[in-house]
C-alpha cells in the first residue's frame, strides 16, 4: 500500500527545494492539479534514484547516472514551467472593483 501523505510530502519537498520562492503556489497546485502532483512525485522519485546511484553495479553506473540526471533536469524544467505559467496567469488577474 502506498504511503500517500509521505509521497505527497516528498513531492512537495522536491519542488520547494528547486523553487523555494514558489512554496505557497506549490502547495496550492498540489491540491488542485493531479498532473502537477504526479510531476512532483516523479521528480522526487528521480532525485531519490539519482542519490542512490552508487548502489548500481559499476558497469551500469555512469549510463544510469546520465539517464536519471536527464530525467531530473526535464522534470525540473516542467515543474518550473507550470509554476511560472501559474504566476503569470495570476499577475494578469484584474482586481475588482477596478481602481
């Protein structure tokens, strides 16, 4: 059985480590977007795999390191794109009543 609260916390932590200035939006997006939550969970899993690369047999280590690093980099880019798009969308909201 998956430990959903722990998975979510690892996912939030992975995103906040990379984008600390977006901590509140990360929490909000985790609540309202399953896709964003999945992306952050994948990032946490990829970072964990990369941190354990020394457990991989030496013959495979460097190729696996490159694969995991590429995945981490791609996911960081995707998470960042969502966060920046969300911030840009919110900055275009016109307050009511207008001033």
